[in-house]
């Protein structure tokens, strides 16, 4: 499945997806990596393994929609069949999502619908929850609000800082995102409205 990834920053999830795809455990072909940030480390990670990259700096466009139109043209040129957001720090607009003829997924570092948006780990600590985690979901027009594919819980420990909690969640993210994508590309993900079922060989999980 021809896959594009959008990332704004460090790119550790991008790296996990690249590794899974290179090892053969994830049957996708990552054909393009894009960013809204010129200096994103994620772009370097992609270049190192020979994946074509492109930057779409929002400041270069008169408005957000124009940037997203360019993104879409680039995805069509690359015959993209699946788009994965991996730390892409912008919300994709309704027009983009309507016109995209491929599914879009995202990973978020909380157990949605708790703590959507920025600084999810800080939100979790400030709220005082004992368990947080991460969520892989389809992208819809809202903020981290699309149908949930997979989630995994991570304990919040006494003395946790935003950084220590983020790191513990990140380790799970690196396993969960490739796993969710693997199930999707192998036809095991069935979506009915908001509800997503993961099919096992002998029925439902
Ligand atoms: C991750 O925590 C991800 O869940 C969130 O943004 C962060 C990206 O980290 N959407 P990285 O760039 O993949 O290292």
C-alpha cells in the first residue's frame, strides 16, 4: 500500500514505521514524507533511507487551504493510498479530508477522548489521572476526534514529569502505530460509523 507520512518534528514514530516496513512486518511502501516545518528532524530520517521528502511551509501560502491543496496534489502525484500523521502539528481541513480518496490515520499520546490537542501528557498529569496511554485513530474533521482503531494504557507513576510520562507513552506508540496500520492493510479493520472492529481469524477481538 503506497503510504505518505506527514510529520512536523522529531520523527520517532516515522522511524518506527520505516523500521517496521523495512523489516517486512508492515506491508506498506512509504513513498513520500512531508512536513510543514523546514528543519523537521523527521525529514532527515526519511532522507537517510532514500524516501522522497517535501516541505509545505504554511507561511509560503496565502491561507491554509492553499497549503492543503498543494499537499493533495503531491499525494495524488505519488499515488498515495494511505496517509499517516506522525506528529503533524496541524489539523487537516474538511476540504482536504473530503477530497482525499485515501484513509488518514493519526497517533495521539492519550487515551482519547481524554486530553485531545496539544500537551496531552501535561494535561493528563495536571488532571491527576492514574492511567493514560496512546490512541491510533482515523482522522476526521475534529481535533483528535475520529474513530478509534487501537488504544493502549500506560500507568502514570508517582513523581512522573511531563517528559518521563511522554517517554513511557512513546515507547508504546512505536509498537502500537505499526500494529494498527498492519491490521488495517491486512483487511482486519472494519469500520461502522464511529465504531471500529478489529477482526481476528476466528471472529472479533
Ligand atoms: C507523539 O507523541 C505523537 O503521539 C504525537 O506527536 C508526537 C510525535 O513524536 N502526535 P515523534 O515526532 O513521532 O517523535
